[in-house]
């Protein structure tokens, strides 16, 4: 019975998200203050130039707080120019911070073995992959900040820094503090 109620709440939340997003330039998903645990959680947010989908093993939002906890979070950000997949293992944790007035997402923090890949949406080819201990997604700025031993690999080249920032608007990586770069030349058969 409890599983059925949880599924009904999830369907209701998703239906509210879909209905509220029609005809708007930018729609924001909402987590309703139920104080209950939602299993197999999925939420979609439609931006001006991309769609963000957050999923998790479970999500919980207490009615008195403006944030929700997500276990085993995964983010997928799709635009016409790229697809970014952000994954953790089953021990990964996430916090979704919400605007107190609109209940729209302002930022998401994901921790514990975070893996990122940026792909070409037409070919599926990986443009770069990265990993870190902590990732922060900022909705308004449309960026992710990688911290905790972040590393980016692009082809055979590896980049490390204290912080690595990826801008969705510019489709650009920025490296801050103790930057290390390992370039590898291709080996030819001649």
C-alpha cells in the first residue's frame, strides 16, 4: 500500500510539472512539501536552451526545508549542441536547493565518486570525460563546478586543477588553482 501511495505522489508531482510548463518560455520543476520519501525519483526542468533531468534511487523533502535530499543522483543535461551526463554510484548523495518562493531549483550539489561525460548529441562521441568528489550545478549561471580532485580527460590529454568549471552557455572549461596538464602526442605506425 505504501509503495502505491508513493508512486501516486510521484505521478501527481510529474503531472503538475508537465501541466505547469506548457506555454511558458522557461518552466521550473517543483518538489512538493510532502515530507515523504519518493522512490525511483525523476524530475525534469526545461531551460531556455536545454533540458535538465535529475533522477535518483530516492528523494525526500521535508516541508520545513527549502532543499531535498536525493540518493544515487544522476543528472542529464541536453541541448542541441551537447549532452552532459553526471552520475554517481549507489553511495552517491545529492542535495537539491529550491527557491523558497517558487520551489524552483537554484543549485544541486552531488558528492561521492561523481563521473561526468560530455557527448555530441548527433554522434554520441564523447568530447570529454571528468570525475571529482563534489559537483555543484548552478541553475542561474548554467555552470557546474567540479571540486575534490577534479580531473578532465579529452582524448589522451588529462587536465587537473583545484576547481574545474564547465559553462553550458559557452560550452567551455575553465581551470583554477594548481593547474596540471598532461599532453600526449599520437603515436603513428610509421
